[in-house]
């Protein structure tokens, strides 16, 4: 949540932004306009990657201010088709497939169909209760069309529906869902279960079953999703998980705090601006000698799988990668 008292007008958040070319003076001027609720230029230039929250050295969360004002000023030219696509998330058919009470539940949000067919299965997920569909939609995706209010409006319902599963622990396969959970304190909502990021869950499974791992000995480029900006504590856990399965997360320009947005949504809004960024991101991964591009977000995979494949990198969803190390599916 934006905290004006923490902002010292250093300008670093917008000066470091990869999608605008602001010097310190312009960055500070933009922030001052935002603090006055004015329709600052950045509202139209921002592609909602959330990185400025991570860049901010004082924890003022400037993206939250930007995102709120994008909605107030209707700053982004969002096609009606895209709005309807987002609205459809909460209306998708839902199902709750009961598993063993001793196992955590697994929330798929509305990501079952965008994910590869073998993304969920095998020993890691055996016996888990599976929750999927619109009833479990997290609504965080609305920030990418310049809207914050749907998150706030649906936050309590999101938690109540998950709590009704009755599980003490719920694993979230969608990074957006875990990010949404992280926002509950600002909404004053208590989370009555333990929320577990899919990366943390897989890391813990691997640590508990080292005898089942066959190191892959592969070099991979990782596509960090924008929602991971809300869950920075997962980065060292992800590195540990990669080490456990014997993959090298190549050191490249567009990763970690400098990760590029996949551009899946904004390529429909401003393709001429986004296309060169996507090409640079893919080429950056290729130049490191990565054999595969690994995805945590199904929508990132949907947008980048084809260009990655055309450059000789295998597109792999992160749960598939771990299943490969467990000998359940082959490395492509």
C-alpha cells in the first residue's frame, strides 16, 4: 500500500524503470504530480510490471499509487475485449476435488487450461485437494489493466472461499494468488490458513526426498513474473530449488530485479512498443546459452513459449521442470 510518509522523493523508482527514460529530475517531478493526484505522464507510460515497488529503497510502494490513479484517470487504452477477458475470470466453472485431509490443498486459480497438461501430477501432488475455477480467482490480474478496485472489492470473498476448503495449508500454483495473499494486511483481512508458494512447496518436497532426485545438469533462463515483485522472499528459495535439481539459472540482464515483463497483455495494447522488449528479453536468454526458458506464470509461458522455441530454447513450466528431476517426465 502506498505510504507517502515513507517517500523521500529520491526518484529511484522511476529512474530505474525499464520502460521509460526518466532522469532524476523528471522522476521526482512525476512523483510529486502523483502525490497531488494529477494525471501524470507515467500513468500512461507504466506497463504495470510492479517493479517500482521493488526498486523503492524506503518501501513506499509507488506502484500502488500509480495503479490507483491509473484507474481514477482511466489512463490505459484497454480494449473492451481485454476487460471482458479479465471479468470472465470470476465466472469460470469451478470444482473442488477432495483429497486426503492430511495433505495441503492446491489452488489452481483459473490457470488449469493455460498450464501444460502434465504440469500437475505425480508424487508431489498426490492426494492433495484441488481447488480450481472462478470461485478461486485471485483478481490480482486487474492491476495489469490499470485497475486496483476489483482486488479490494473481492479480497474478503477470495479468502472466505479458500478458507471454506477447510485446509490448514493451501499451496498456490499461480504467483498472482500468492501475491494477492500478501496484500491482505493492507485490506485488514486475516488469513486463517497457511499460504504456501508453489516454489516453497516444491523446495521442501525435494529436501524431504533427496533420494528421488536425478540432477538435470541443464542451463535454464528463468522468466520471473511481475507478480513475484510482491513475493521477493521467494527468490532465494527458488535458487535453492534449482540447485537441488541440478539446473543452472543463467546470469542474464533481464532477471531478478531487472526482469522484463513478458508483455503478454501489453502486446495487445501497444505492440510496437512491446515487441522490441520481448525480442530483447528472448535474445538475452539465448546469448547465455540457456537450453530452456522456465516459467512460473502460465500467461508468461503462453506469450513467450513460441518466440523462445523459435530461438532453440525449450519452454518449460516450473512444475514440469521439477517433475523431470523426479524422473516422472523427460526433459524435452
